[in-house]
C-alpha cells in the first residue's frame, strides 16, 4: 500500500488516465474528486460490500442447496414409508 500526503487542490495520478484530487479536508472526513474513464467502475467500499452480501443472500451457496436437497430426500422417503405402513396396517385390519 502506498501512502501519500496531499494538500487541498493537489492531485494524485494513477496511470495515464486516472486523477484523484483532494478538494476539502475537514475533521469529519475529506472530499475527493476522481477523474477516470467511464469504463472504470468507482464505488465506495461499504457499498461494494453490501452488494456482495445481498448477492450471497439471493443465491445460496452450494452447501445450503445440498442441505436442502438432503432434507427434501429424507422427507420424501419418510412420506413414502408412512404411506406404505398405512397400507400394510389396512391389509392387516382387513384380515383380522
């Protein structure tokens, strides 16, 4: 990580086409201006993190999908077993 000291209205160049200019310094933060090509995405880190968390919540991971598959398979098996048991009980009651 490169750490630089800049004063108000001083800039930092990144490559040939990105310029970051310090506009204002205050006790609660700084204001910067970023001049970059339109194809370069610029987003605050906390918004990027929130977006990642939202995407993870929308599309569950393979572990949770697999857990759901196992639970559904167990439910189907237990439902089939209880139906078979009921049919067997009915046959036994008819023979009695």
